[in-house]
């Protein structure tokens, strides 16, 4: 973590290579977070590109280099939310699924995937789970990134865990029923 803070200081002093190294180090985490919010690869690329540009321009305003990662994540979340607000509400016919997601879920529960279950959560719960489990942020850091209280983060995590536990139980029960046929 200290190494990252040193890289941030170098980047703030104008070292472009240091900034690039910082972004490369966090690239997969940023992509994973963007994908969990906007879900489409092209939107992920747009959000990450805008985040990179805004972070580079505002890097000098970051007062505590040790918080670079959470600062960058907050910029990314804001960019993803901006994309979602601007996204048209139309669905191209070629993108319509042949069967409903619910039917697919129950039709072959043997292929239950926890990652897919997380992706099906409502946005606020999905982001909290992603930041906590996939980005390894603390509850305090998540509260700062999302600009909510720590209690609200805990409540979202608790609610999401409950929903996920129910889905795992349903998948197991469906699998047992399937195997006994």
C-alpha cells in the first residue's frame, strides 16, 4: 500500500508513467466493478476511459495518496451511474433473449453460479457486495465511496447475503428434485 502511495505522489508530480502503472495495477478490479454496474463491455470501456481522464485531470486535488484506490473507485461509480442515466431505454430486437432469465435459472439449476446470482441483485446491493467481496474494501471505505453511513452498508450487505442464501438454497433444492426424477 505504501508503494501505491509513492506512485501516486510521483504521478501528482507529473510522472505519467507512474499514473499508468497505478491504473494498470487496478485495471482488472476497475473493469470488474464497472461490469457489475453497467453490464455491457462497451459501457465498461467508456466508464473506465472517462474515469481515467477525470482522475488524471484531478490527481493534484487528491490530498491523501493512500486513498487513491477508493477515490478512483468513487469516480468510476459516478461515471457508471452517469452512463446508466444516459442510456436509452430501448432494447434492440437482436438483444432480446430467447427465453426469460427466470426460466433459464430454474430450467438448469445444476449450473448455478454465485457470480450470476450477484449480478441479478438490485444495483445498490450488487455494488455493495462487489466492493466488499471482489474489491476487498472495508465497510468504512465502502461508506465513503458510496457516500452513505456504515450502518447502511452493513444493512445492504446483510440484505444481499440473505437474498443470495435463498437463491443458493433454491438451486440446491431444485438440483435434488432434478436428480431424483
